[in-house]
C-alpha cells in the first residue's frame, strides 16, 4: 500500500527534476514489462517516476524459482537512489509494471543540486531508511489487484466479499468494474493514491476491459472453476506479470464439492505463480484471500526432527486455539508430514488421530532389512502414506502447501508443489541410511532436512505475510548414555525396542537434521516468529512418545504467542492511509478522501458508476 511520502522530498525532487530550463533531467516512457535498470548495471542516474508503477525484483539464487519481489515504486518516488549515492552497481532489477513515465537526472547533476539544497540529502536518507524498514516489515507490497474471470458465471460478488473482508480489517478498498473503461489515466491514479487497496474486476465477456486490467494492476488473479476446462482462448495478460510469476490462480467450487479437483489442468494452462482454492460464498475463504492481498496471510513452516516433530502437533493446536489462521503451510521431513494435515483441511482431532495411527501404533521403521540402500525396506511407510493420502495431488489441496526434499542428483533443495502427495512426502522423509531414496522423474531424492531442515525461505517466497517457523533443529535428540552403553541385540529383542531400530538410527536421523549456524540464521531471518520446542527426554526415534512431544510444542507456542504485543496477522502489517493522515478534501473531485474507519461509506460495496467518461 502507498507509503507515507514526504512533501519536502517531493518538493525538492520537483525542483531539481522540473526546475525550468536549466534542469539537466530528461523524460522518457517505459512500456509495461520494460526494464529500467538491471542488477549489476552502473548506478550513474537518479530516476523519478511521474506516472505508472515500477516493480523491484531481486534474482533468486535458485534458477528454477521466480525473482524475489522487493517492492513497488509509485508516482512521485525516486528509483535507484541507494546505489547512486553509494557509488555501487544496482543490486536489483527495476521493471515497469505498467506503462510509465520516468524522469532521469545524471549523478553529477544531482550532486550539484544537492550542494545548494542540503535538505534533499536529509529527505532521501529518510526515504532509504523507510524503504529498508518496509522491506523487513512487508511494506511496499502491491496495492492494486486485478480479478479476471475465466468462467461464464460472474465473479463480481466474489470480489465484493473479498473487498468487504479487507475493509473489515480497517483498510479502504475500492472495486472498479468495466464502467471505468473510458476513464482518463489520471483518474485511475487518483483512485489508487487515495485507497489502501484497489480491486479491478473483469468478467469473461469483457475482453477489452480485462486487457486494460491486466496492464493496470500490480498482480493478477485469474478466477476459474475446477469442474470446467480452462478457456481455449488466450486470457488477457501482462508480460511483466507473467515473467515475474505474478499471475495467480483462484479456483472456485460449489459448496457441495468437498474437495478441490482438476487443478493441474488449470495450472498447465495459466502457469500461475501461486494457486488458491475457495468455496463459492464461503466467508472464511473470502477473509483468507483478503489476508493474502493485505500481506497478513500467515505461513507456517515446520522442520524435521523425527519423533520430536510430534511437537508440531501441539504447536498447531495452540495456534488454532489462539485463532491464528494458517493460510500457507509447508515443511521438511516429519514437518512436511504433519503440515499436510492443515493443507488437507483436517481438523485438529483428525490430524492427531491420523498421526497416532501412522506412527505411534504402527512402528513405521520396524521393517528392518539388510542395509544395501538403507536399514529398512520402507514398505510399511509406503503403505501408511497410501492409506493416509491415497492418490491426492499436491495441487488439489485446500491450502497452498509444499514439501521439501534434497535432490542428490542436482545437489539442490527440491520443492514439491505438484504430483502425488504420498510420493513427495516419501521423498521428504527418506533419511539417508534409514529409508531408501525415492526416484522421481529421474532425480534421486532424500530427506529435505539434509539441506534445509527449516525451509522458511521457501515459505517467504509464497507469502508476503507473517511466517511462523517451528524448529526442532537445536533440540537434543540422541541419548548420550545409550551411545556410551549401547544395548545388546538380545535386550533389544526381549524388550521390543528393536521395532524403533538400533541406536544407529538415532545417530543417522540426528545427523540428517543438524543445522549449521549460517543456515539457521538464514531461516530465522525469513521468519517473523520462531518457536523452538524442547521435548526433553524424547529420543528422535521414540515413536511412542506422542504426548510429551505434543505437550512441549503446545507449551512453547503458547509462551511465544503470549510474548507478542500484537496479533500474528499484524506482525508485517502497514498502517492504513487513514492512520497516516487525517481525511482531507480532494480538490480534483470535491469529495473526501476515503477513511477506512468510516464504515458508513462502503466504496467496495457499490458498482463503479461515477468514472469520468463512463
């Protein structure tokens, strides 16, 4: 949403960029998708956006993942100032999100002007500090979204419910339909500048308006129906949004349809960056998508940890009791297995019952084998995963979800978001030496914890909202006395302890889930709330230790939530416009600027009929 801009900075920039005949600034236009400058380019120019919007993207170290979105640069704001002042190359790509007009001022001309206007440097410094804070807190995120229908039934009512959910959180929100098609460009800018969020909605039979929406917004949602085939004609799109994976998919389904289906066909047709499932008319789903738009959707990522990962169940119980929404979920190893519960919309009771059946009652690692590839054959694990997940496809889950495994073929982290769920989970828990590796599409995969026990960075790429990390990486999981005085094979057989494997299983499992300080630091940096349960005395292979593990996770999560000074959904929340400045009259329209606190005005609830030229 729009940051609070400094009038003094805007005035100073106006003087040096548009200060009459003596200015050395030049004007040029960028078409949507065109790059202003790229990472590594020399920073010898300061830019000022006159109209349109620019997006800031940082290249992802993983070549198969989209660039990381950093923020939006709006009219009246400078671009490239940090690298120019520091005398370094640019550290990110800046791309026009739509047709834009830009002013450019050479670096030496800027410093000449700054010598006579010392307040300019002060205000630029404040802006850079604010932008740095915004990036840490989730500010600078998109505020203009397009909803383009790919189904015959109208989607306006669906978008209105999302807008109402956004307003209920204290933000101002405007829904704009095709009656604004002939409006002047500056009218769109005024609406965007005076509302926290603007939602453009285009029905399937409005191709001209849909094409404009795709060029006008910061991010696009294509809205379809899972029971129908995607349209056999190209949908309106904006090249830059496609290139930066900023087109998302929403599949609506009838309330009588209990499970999502056919998502993969739509993904193949749309190639979205993310996909969401929603029930027609369901208020909770409208609120969830409202959180996605406002950057308050909560992502929960769970680490590996063997039997100690039972703590994740207690953590999820505490989150649910506290009313914390789980909008995105994922994990590695046993964390991925437990995270599958919320993704499949299981209740807390069903999650606990299924995990008890699969791991407490079944001794999953008891089918020991001659260690050619691993110490177990994994037949029991395969059967348990089949019973729990059947042929469920990862794309057809109720919540966005991922499971992480380690690709021994490429040496990289493998992020599973499509394909058979049981195969992805089997790969994610394939601890080297204990369970045989899994081969998918010719790639040899083992436990995700080998490379990234807490894949919080993956979650950060999925959501701009708060990320909760529940990490078992540092808790002790191997009994030192057992290592010094290992039991005999006869004792293992006599006591039945052989079912959980010999002590070497603990050593292998603990080795697979160790985390370096650097890796833990990077994972922590991607989280907003890090929870580290300590199930003391629970061995990493103690599959019977369900209750103490759950209790440790519940207790640690309650303590972490009690220590917060605000709701979890507000951890990265930017204030609404109404909290930044008092309402004032807009000279252009003689109407008051929107105030989110004024619930008598319902801009999102009425059709757009007052657009100039409509």
